[in-house]
């Protein structure tokens, strides 16, 4: 009986160790799917929104409140402390300048910061969307 309990305890400890050592998913894997924007803040003014972001592979589809869809290609730049989502309109990949959007991905919350045209975001703010 003691041997069985010891063997069971050892098996549980090993399984817990294996689970703890499992690699965490990358941001590229975690961002995939449908995200719904709930609020937006601009110049200190917060308002409710109903945007939808769909990430599939390296493609992003943005749907605004009227239902209009805009398609982008995207890549993640995770090299610095301020992680960037670099997007470019899918219909003009060769004629447009990529736009960098700061992001923070924690669990089922994605916070993004869009800077003024021609500049890069410097910090995170308050536009959080949920999957």
C-alpha cells in the first residue's frame, strides 16, 4: 500500500513538473482568433465601441461598427519592451508604409495603442479588447 501511494505521489509530482516546463505559447499563437473591442480612448475621452479584429495566420481583418471590413497583413515585433503589431493594408502591400501599433497581450485581454500617423507609439494606454 505504501509503495502504491509513493508511486502515485511520484507520478503526480513528475506530471506537475512536466506541465510547469511546457513552453508558453508565443504571442503569434495567442493573438489568433476573434477579438472584440469594447472601449476606446482618444485624447483622454473614453467611449464604447463595437469593433472586431480577426487574426488568422499573418492576416488581420478589422470590422468597424458599420460592418465595413478592412484587411491587413501583420507581423509582431517583440524585440523590445514595447511590443509592436506592424500592419499594412493587404490591397497595397507594395505602395504603403507599414503602421506600428503597440500591443500588450495578457490572457484574454489585448491592449493596443495607435499613434498619430507617421509616428510610433511610446507607451501603452487604454484601448483593451477581449477575445
